[in-house]
């Protein structure tokens, strides 16, 4: 598969395709942010003001700011602050500045309002004591005093911090997940869009439908007896059958026709695609077409074990227009009572041998969106061509909801985008003499 250039639209498609991963990352980020907010509560700030004497020179205020935040002052203040506080921790929490010429503001942070107020007042009192009794200072002893002690503390509320950190964690988790999804998806070679699937082997997509996922024989029998597709899936299967040759599904006169058979081939690693054949047969039978569902020879018997068991068991009641048959030989299908015969064949995804499957009028390839690569589909198509089973169309199981393509035309038949004229500047015109 040729890797598409990454633009905003393409990246948005990749992210939408993995929205569950994005949601999970956002929830984890939300929880991580909330836990961080609880373990690291917001710091509160309190402030004490110290006034210097009017005779203090303007040029020495800066020196007093440095002294107020110096280690000797902080060491003396440690005796009055919360026990267990280190000098480095107190240094990190204290900030000193001079808002006016003779006032020094000492701010301190703490986990609680009491811790913040105690630290601010302790540093302020330690500073006043230090500059008032030390004669070896540049300006000599200074008779400073505490103008306004710390009485209140301000800061972010715990609830606000919890909400903010939670939202921030969710945002970061989503962004990281989105970047990871885009990086991984760009290297993912599995085909998801219908146009990509059609282009891989040059065969159109006949229909893309949602499929059931039976896990046992009882589930398969319920699908065969009670399958009721939605309006969209019913219309798509109707158009696929018309493409294959059944022109009018409402005509009861089809019972007298010569019969038509189609093989639905899927790979052993694509479990969802196995339901395409049974659903197509059940749909045709529900529209009054005598239909036979044949489980033919399989390369991987385990992949169809539960389906074979459901088809082998005797039906509990008449199943209307649908008959189920299990065959282990490769002879051409001839069911005289069936207008349509649908053959289910599963081949090895790594080494497909389509030639060993039952011969039919037409062959279609069943594939789930986002499961197979272009190389794997090409191997199946090549094996089918060698065995005389040319694939005429593709049935896509569980199409990607974000896929806006149709796959109706392979790339070679798809009209090229019209090239718009571009303005050329800086050109010169040469004229002959």
C-alpha cells in the first residue's frame, strides 16, 4: 500500500478510527492529574512587611533585601517554623522584595495557611533582630520593625487545583495518545478504506455490510434461520446480487432458471469475513430465492468448524428457501433445486490454494476492513487466477465508519482529479529578432 501524505484531515481520520484508545488515554490522564493534585496540594502564600527607618539611604535598600533572604537570617528563622523544614526548603519558599523605598516585603509559601504565615513572620522577625544587633553590617545596625505581620494566606483552592490538574492530565493524555496513534497507524499496512481494498487487486467492491460474529454452532444456526439485515445492508446485498447476475430479487420465476453459483473466499486469519457468505445466502433465501449454502473444501478446517457443525446438524424445523450442505470434494456445484448457490471457502492467508475450492459460476473475495494487507489480498487473487477462479468482486465485512470511499471503481478505472491551472510568476518572454 502506498503511504498517503499526512495532513490534518488524514490525521483526524486516524484519530477518529481509534477513538476508544483516545478516550482511555484521556481517562488515565484525568486520574493521573487528579492524583497529582491530591499528593501535591497547592502552596499558599503569606506576606509580612518590614519598615526601615526613614534615614535609610535609597541605595542601601537593595542590600537589605539581600540580607533578609540570606542564610544567617533564614537559619535563625528555622527555630520558629514547621519542624522538619530544611534550610534549602525554606530558601526555596521565601521571596524578598522592596515595593517602596523603606518597606521590605517578605513572602513565604506553605502547604497550609498556618505554615505560610509562620514562615513569613519568622523570617521577618529574624531579619529585624539580625540587622538591629549586628554592627558589622555595611550600614551598621538598623532599627527596623515589623510593620504588618502575616495574618492571611492566599493561593489556589484545592478543588480548583484538582479540577485544573485533572483537565490538564486528560488533555496531555489525549494529545500523547493521538500522536502515538498517528505514528503507529502510518506504519500499519492493513487496508481499511474500500478504495484501498479495491485498488490492491484491481477489483471493485460489490458491497460492504455489517456482519454477525457467531462463536458456536448455535450462533450460526440462529444466523441462518433468523438473519434480518438492516435497510442499508439489505440494499447493498441486493445490489451485489444484481451485479452477479440475479437481476430482480422479487421475481418468483427465478425458480425455474438454470441456477447460479458464487464462491465467497476469505482468509483463515480473517474470522469476521467468514459470515459474509452465510449472510448473503440467508438474505437471498429471505427474498424468496431458492438458495443453497455449501461449505466446501477448506484449507483451514478449524476456521469453519463451528459453521460446518451448524450445517451438518439436522434443522429443528423447515428452513424455507435455504438449504445447507457440507461437501469435502472439489466438483462443480450443481444443485437442481437452487437458483442461487453460495459456497463458503476459507484459504490459508499465507499460502492460499484457491484451486482446491469448489468451482462456481463466479468468485468473490470476502475481507474485513482493517484486517488484511494488500500483499495478502494479492496472494489470494493470484492463486485464484491460477486455479481459474477469477475474482469478480469484493465483499467488505464491518466497514470502517470513517470511510467515505466506495471502492466501486479500482484505481485504474477511477477518473483522475482535474488539474487546476496555476499562476506562473517571474517568467520571461523571448522574442526572435
